[in-house]
């Protein structure tokens, strides 16, 4: 059995601290981006709102009446503000039917308001967002060094207890977020994702810290690498969809308020795609994560047979892993076949992630069983 390298363990802790500081800076940059660009979107919105009637008057066109102008000063549905992706009511569709408002950008402000494709816009650079991404890359690199030195210190893969699972999971969340950013412009969710990464690192350092050490015999198997690595990646994807689902609920309330002619009070949601766009993306990512969680459940059963001579024993950890699988299976089934869309789908996704958190933070600490080696003391 290899000797624990205390020097590498110390390097790991210092790198973890530096990564935390870099993540805090990235969080501030992403929050700065939301504040500054939501103000920019508001400015462009008002410029377009008042420029369009002036242009109509200059050309002799009749200026359309504005519903609610006396009460809230809000433009008529389908007016200039709607063109900027800021619907102020139900849009008039064919035969007067109401269409669901969206956040699709067009006209003079492309890129200020995200559309459902979530592609990168060509308009003005978002410097705070770019700084946030750069700081996240730096933080993830330092974080990876911390995880690597933890593994080198113990002479094994660095996910043998709750501290290591939490720190490695936080790293995977950040890396998954950065990988998705190469295809989709999800910088608007950076504040929430990096915030969750910081929560995980804080919990690992404060509540779950464990010195580098050897694994208990039951964990000394190649199945540790297979089973836990897939579980970490799946949990990271569930973390991303949790953030998307929370934003979906907020955006859904905003769209309902705008459809009812009420004032737009949540400025940063101007940079967020429509609730339907967020829901569709969360559904696709959850489908991938569900496959990973299914493999986690299967490989865990195989590992249990190798370690304890049975595939299933109704251990608390096993039960809650299965509960998570059932919740996400219900989410995917209900949305695909039963028409459970909108806020109901978002709440199911959130409940699934809360089950993941409960399985990790509560079951591992307060419930005894064959998986108790994953506790704080490991």
C-alpha cells in the first residue's frame, strides 16, 4: 500500500483555495455581465420604443394605439418592444388567437437578448461575460491541479470519500459548463452554475473535509473508477439542468407578467432565452444525464455483487439512487408522452436534483449502511 504524500496533500489544499478565489472572481464577473447588459437592453428597448412612433409620424403613418399606456406606459402588444424580445402581452396570432411570448432578438439589438437557439450573437462584445469565462477556465485549471495532487498524495483516484467526491464533482460541473459554452451561449447561467460550484467547494472544505488516506477494502476495486466517475458526470449534468430549470420558472413568471400587461421587474432575464427554450435544453441534457445515472445504478449493482455477494440489498444509499432514477424517468416520460411541459416539467427536474443532493448530503451523513464508508471520516 503506497505511503501518503503529505506534501502533495498540502499542495492540493492550497490549489483548492486558489481555485475558490478564482471562482469567486468569475462569479462577480458573470453577475456584472447580467447587471450591465440588462441595463443596455433596457436602454436599447426605450430607444426603439420612442424612435418607432417618431418614424411613423415622419412618414405620415398612423401611430397605433398603445394598450395600457395610461396605466403603465407599456407599448401595444406586437410593438417595437416585442421586436426586441420583450413581449408586453399576448401577441395577436391568426384569427386573434394569443401566441406565447418569446425572447427572440431581432432588429437593432441582436445578441442583447438571447434567443431559443442560444447561439452567440454578432452584436456588441460582452466584456464582463468574457472575463467571467476566462476566470472560469483559470479556476478550473487550478481546480484540476488540486484534484490531481489529491490523487497523487493518496496514490489512487481522488473520489473515495465525500470530500473528494464533492471537490471532483464541482470540477466536473465547471468543465461541463465550459464545454457547453463551446456550442451554446450559456453565459447568462454562469452566475448560477459558478455559484453552485462554490457551494460544493465550501461544503467540501467546511463540512466534509477529510485528510488524504487509503481506501477501505470494499472500495479497492476498478469499479470505483467506473461507477463513481459516471455518477460524478451525471450529477454535474443534473446540476446544470437544475440551474436551467430555476431560470425557466423565473422566466415563465416574467412572461406571464408581461402577457398580463404588468411591468417587467426582473431586468437580468432580458438576457435569458424564453422559458420554452430553457425547458427544451434542460430536457435534452437531462436525457443524457439519465442515461449516465442508469449506468451508475447498473454498475453499482455489479460492484455490490463483487464486494458483498449480492446485487441489491435495500441499503439506504441504493434505495435513494433508485429513487433518483425513478424521478428522472418520470420526468422524461411525463414530458414526452403526457404533455407535462412548462412549470410542471421544471419542478420535476428540480425535485430530481434535490433528491441527488439529499442522497449525497443527508444519506451519506445521517444514515448507516454498507455505504457508510463514504461518510466524512471515510
